[in-house]
């Protein structure tokens, strides 16, 4: 094995869920030169769509649905909405569900939109034009 950088030994004290109280770790410090990523602006267009939803009313004693259950519940509705615009969900990127309390911490713009729409969660979808069609939206580079 090739050694990268200088090897240091670190002692972790009061280790939890470990067979001993102190654990000895061997660590190497490495670094790399930063590389700027340049987007040449070629390739298939990707459209980001936001779908705002209110929570499903629960019956007494019914458990809150998981993120996966919510995504599968609304996926057909999203597919039909995108189909009307000549778009399909990208299969290489899954739908992402963002709840209101998460948006408040991470994305203030999305949180504000969710409050305007009075929604409890939003599904973020990456879509592309169907084969043979062009995107209506003007593409924007994310540089």
C-alpha cells in the first residue's frame, strides 16, 4: 500500500458502541489542487419542476406515510402533468420530496413558495423532453 502524506495517530476517547473506551485511528491528511468545472452547454436539456402538495388526511390511528409512499402516491399525477407539456421524468434521477420544516432550514426561496401555496411538502422532479420534441423553456446554464 502506498502512503499518501504523513501518517498521524488519533485517539478517540469515550467511544460509544465500541468494545473499548479508547480507539486508536491511523489517519492521513491529503489535499488536491482545485479544478474548475466548465459546462460546455451541450447535451440534453433538463427541466426542474416543483409540485406542491398538502398532506393526505389521516384517519384516527393511521400512521403517517413514508416519503416513498408519498412519492409513489403522487407519481402518476406528476407523470400525467409532465406528459401534457411533452416531458418525461428522468429515470436516472429519482423524485425528491422536501418537507416544509426541511425547506425552512435549507432553501428559503422554496420555503416561501410553499407557504404561498399552503403546501406541506413539495416534489422536485427532473424531466426531459420526449424523444423527437424540443423543450419549450429556454435552457439556463448553472455556472
